[in-house]
C-alpha cells in the first residue's frame, strides 16, 4: 500500500478516518440503527440470526505485494459472506474491525471500503456494513463478523448428510490454490519474497487463477437456493474439498465417495485432480441433497453419500491431508 | 505471557487449540446452533438484535507486562458488554477472533478463555461465546463482536437528551485513568518500558485503580435498567466523560452542564475533577433521564441538560480535550 504524500491514519483522528470511510461503505437493508452509536440495531424478521467471524492478518493470510487494498476489502467481505451462505442464509450485514499501521494512507482505507462495497453489491445485494472499529497495529489486520437471515428456513448444518444423498459443489474447484501456487512460484523475487512487479506479469498471464485467489467470487446466492431445495448438509469450501468433505462425513456419521470424472468436470480449467481435492480457499459450497433433487443454481454433482465413515475417491479411501492450517504453515513472511 | 515448556499454538493444530478452548468458554442462552459449523444461529426474540465490535491490539491497547491472559479475556469481554448495555440491551452472546504469536502457549489461550467466562458470568450471566476464529500474528490481537437483546424496548441512542433532563453516571469516574497513570509512572523500568516486577508492587499498593484499568467491571445490568426507567440518551464512557458528554450533547442538539460537587461524589476515591472529566476507559454509563425519574441501579446525578450546545462545567464552557485516540497517542511501544 502506497503512502506518498497523502494523509495517513496517524495524521487524522479516528473520527476523521471514519468520516472518510463510512460514506463509501455499503448500506444494509436490515439496519434499524446504523453506525454512530455504541452499537447497531438490526432486524431479525424470523426471530433468529446467523453469525460468523473471521480474521485476516498480513503475513499468514495475505501479502501486500500481491493484494491491493481494494482486493483485501473484497476478500474479507467475500469469505465471510460465503460462511453465512453455507448455513442457507441470506447475508444481511457486516461489522468490520481494522487494525492498520499508523503510516497507512487514508486513501488505502477508502479503497478497502470500496472493496467491501463492491463485494457486497456483487455477491449479496442488500448486505452492508453497519459498524466497525479502527485500531493501530504493526500488522494490517481485518476482523469481520457477518450476519444472515434464514428467512424462516432451518439452518443447513454439516451433520445432516444421509446415505444415498448426492454430493454437489457450487463454484469451480482448485482455482484459488492454483493461483496461490502461481504466485509463490512466479510472483516472487530471487529470495522467494513476494514481489509486486513480478506479480503484475503473473496476473496478466493467469488472470482467472490469480483473481480466484485474491478476489474470490463465492456463489453466495446458491446457499439459500440449496437450503430451499432441501440440502441436508452444507459448508463453505475454505480448507480444500478433501478436508471439508471429511468434516461433513464425520459430522453426519457417513462416508462420502467422490467420483473422479465428476470432480474433473467441477474443477477449474487446467486444475488437476489432486489440486481439486486438496486446494484451499475455493470458497465454493459443498452440499448434500436427497437423491431426486434437481440441483439448484450452480451446483454440480461430485459424488454420493454412503454408509460408513471418511472420504473415498472412486471407492478407495483418500486420507491425504489437504487444506491450510495457519499454525502449521505460516513461515512468518510478510511481503 | 510465559512459554516455558508448554505446547504452543504452532505445535498444535487450530482444531486442537479450539478443542482446548471451547469447553472453557461461557455458554449463551441465546444459542440455537453453537460453535462447530460455518456460523452460529442465535435467537432474537423480539425480531431485532444489537451488534457492536471492538479490537484490542498489543501495544496501543494493552501491555503484556501488566495484563495477564486472564485479564485480557476479561477486559475484551467487559468493554464489549458495556457497549451493548449502553443501548439498553441485555448482552446475549459474543464472537471472538484472536490472532496470537505462534509461540503463544495453549495455556495462555485457556487463561484468556477463562477471563471471557469470568467476565460474562460476573457482568452478564447467560451471555456466552458462540463462535470464533484463531489466527497467527506478531501482535496479539483480539476482535470481539457482542450481541444483545432489547427485550421489546426501544434502543437508547445518544440523540434523545432533552433540556431539563437529569444527566447521570453509573460507575465511578476516573479510576481507570488513575490506574493507567500509576502504571506508566511506577510500573516501568528505567527506560520507561512496562516492567512486570515493578507492576506487582504497584498492583499491591493501588489495587482498586489498577483493577479498574486492567479488569474493569462496567455496570452492565444498569443499561437495561436505565432503558426501562425511561432514559432518553445513553452511552458507554470509553473516551472520558467530557468527550463522551459532548457527543451526547451534539447528537441531541443540547448543552450538558455538569456540577463539580456532583462530579466529585461520582468520582472514584482520590480522583481529582480533571481526571474525572477527561480520564478514559471508565466503561461506566452516561445517561439522561426525564426530570422526575428515580435514578435506577447505580446511577448518580452529575448535571443537567440545557438548551444550547456543547459541554459546560458549573455553567462555564469546558472545551479541554479529553479521551484517547489511538492514532494520535500510540507510541509504538509493546511492553
């Protein structure tokens, strides 16, 4: 993020910073009392609300050589919207806490706000930011809490898959992981550190993969569609299909058997089977549907639920580790 | 926070860390779907819910030489509970995102969880933690989002104070600021850095002031009591009475006139008038009530609402800056 000559957050008061940001943020149709008081008040028309929270930290979760402030706002919104959708709910509102280095230009905060607005407008129209907090920290950090409305439906949990159900995925598998692999292979300098100028060439050569990693477009609308179609289980594909499918299998007390040819059809172009199975951050939806269901929205079948336990691919146990655990994999890098 | 020989978060998986923490966290009576899925589902019996979010970052917001992990969990909970109470709502639930250095022992995370539980049990029984996120960061960071139930009442905003209303405060003024002043004066080493061994002596000599700063006990129950008693305006005293009273005056289009003798009676023992007016982090409640109201709970009168604008003390304009702006005042220190 640049800081050439513009006002930084240490030059401005928190009040001034908020005054610059708030007009750019998306409005929520659920707002009863909006920003400016000690708390917001939101509508919960059916007497319930869905809540999820997620933190993104510079270093383990993003690199400033690769992500623009706009991209960061977009991704922080999109990943939380996807968690709401995975319950079968319609996202209604976000609250956003940001801790930023004191030298961060206010224009970067504005671009972050623009990313939040663009993501809400594109992925969950009517969802907006109803509150927030600004702090200082050496590491740029986003903490987003997202809310949703179940519209009278039961929430779709991980635990409801039944033998015979069709397993389906919305969103293309593996593109985000392919993008991350490209970035670490080609958008780095000679010492392996993320490099902004090399990034530009990679982004130009592989726009789909890079966008899937840096500016994901989760199929948010497919969450409520799946719930309405009778989905028995659902989750957000954040840690890789294999690991996430095992979670559904474990929570539901069943086995999930994935079909390689269906996986190939559900994978992003050029993505191999292993990446489709183990690549993280897809932010698609994995769901199980009763056998006769006409799959809604962008869902494609990838397998079937069976009696048993664990994850199978083409009938054979697949126990390869997949996915992303920040504690195991963070190298402390910061580029 | 110590790390002698115990398992750290980089040794454990996120799943193992969460398995250690969750049983220690307080339960929420509003839970419909609890932790473990993509999102929680909470009850909103009157079709609305109150939401507030706040971030605490090592350095600007706390020092590890002074705050134990238990204290940090307590304070992160208490300050958010107070914001919910200031709307006149009963706190129902929290979600907690924590980013911690990879070397943080799991026992410290357990102590943080214990602090959350103790604060909820003491200040808002029935309120619990319904979800969270764990990340790694060089700076220990807490992002808490808190929820509340208005129980059918209108929310109490900052904007409703009317000429003739009584201005009242619940909680003792200035103790937290007096504690912070003591810590920076006496609990530091020769170079001015926070020092754990000197801290012990200060905490023993001035337990009330130090506790007010590090383990505040906001009068959470007085928020709903004030709403039920007809409070016309209310806010959480986080940035100092003078600054916060000006916010109520501005939002309500009135002047607030504080009475020095009443302020003295509402101040913590030994706290001078200036500290009572400008000291931050009291986390008491400032409210306005119609003239004939029998003040509920722990509220004490401190002044009156008049026609006009701004803050007066004993009828004279008081425009001294007070309160805490992290962007202006952070020195980058980390002790």
